[in-house]
């Protein structure tokens, strides 16, 4: 969820293209999704799942041909902000209005379990390990602050850190030994060491940007970190060492999150808030 005042971070964005890249294409046309379009993820069936198709509170599903349909509606009062899938193939949905993370059976579309924590401002974005450990960012936009939570497969909800900036994008490295968390307003990306038990330690500043906001993040199989630069109209890629190695311009100025499909090349799918669209491009 992005509050309206965050738009001020990049209304007059000047896109820095970096290297020459082919333009993005619309995978889903503008206006199909609400401005709550966020957190896309590919399911085990190969289809792309995205929150808030047509109306708030829905989960959309997009076929390989780019046909978008409503997959399900969340319970009354719930609005999804991010989707991930666990190793069992269940859909995890961060429900920012209900302070929940829902676990949804993909076949029956039934909510298998709901992790609820009223001390959360929301959950915003989530990352999930192969062992089923969930990490959730939890911004408080009204105070430009945030928290970081962990939910175990057994349902234990632990506050890992409070007093942070506006925690937003969150992602694990491919080997799950690192956890990346960004702060939108403060424009910082932090990295933690992750133990085999899921504990975090050794927090370090990974990268700091000079302008525009930060939103959703994903790592590719080589460990590069793709970041949605909210207001800047681009995806910026950081190496595992925290250096900027690429910038990809978008049609829309307000990317909220992205999903990666990796084969011989990497295909990137980006959700755009103001356009209500999904743009796509290929990284060779």
C-alpha cells in the first residue's frame, strides 16, 4: 500500500536509462487493475497472480497469453498487497488492511490458515524461505517508520526489529543466507545475515539511493537484486556486492513490485500503480 503523499518522492522523475535497452511492453493494459496493484508472483502452475484486479480485495490471475481474470476475492475488509508461494505450492497473501498473512490452497481457493498480528501496522511485502519461514515488512507511513516481522511455519510471530524507516521491499538471497529490506522514504537497502534457523544478525547498509522511493524487490538466480524505483519509473539492479549494474526504464513512473521468470534469459514483469498495468521486458 502506497499513501498518496509518497507520490511526492518522484512526480518530476527524470528517467536515467543507463545502457540502451528495448522498451517495455504492456503485458496487461492500463486500467485493468486498481491503483492497489502490487506484489506479483508466479504460481507452481506457471500463471502470474497479482492483487486487486478490477476492484480492491481481489486476486487476479494472468495466463501465459496475457488474459487476466479474477481468481478469488479475499474476505470482507481484506486487501492484498503482496503474493508469494511456499514450497508446498500454497499462496501467501499479505493483507495490509486486516493485519494478516493468509495461506491459500491454490486448488480449492480456500484460506487454509490466517496469521494475524494486531501489533502490525500492516504487512506490506513478504518473503518466504524454502523451510516456510515468512519475513514481513511493516511500514507506518504516518510516521515514516517501520518494523520487521518473522512468522514460523508453526505460527509463531516474532517482532525482529522496530524503529526502522518505512520498511517496504523484502527479499531473500537465492541461498537464503541473506535478507534484504529496504526503507522507501529513507531510500536505504539493508542486508542481514540469516542463520539456518531463520534468525537474522549483522545488519549492514547495502546501498543508499540519492533520489526517489523504493518499493518491491526480487533476486535473480545469480543473486542480483531488482528494485522497483517508485517515482523514478525504472527498475534498478544491484549486484550481490551492492553496486548498481543496470537500470531499466519503464513507461509508468510508479512501479510497485515485480516478478521474475528465468529461463535462458530473465523476463521481468512489473506492476505499475498509476497505470494499473503490468509491463514486461527481457534481460539477456
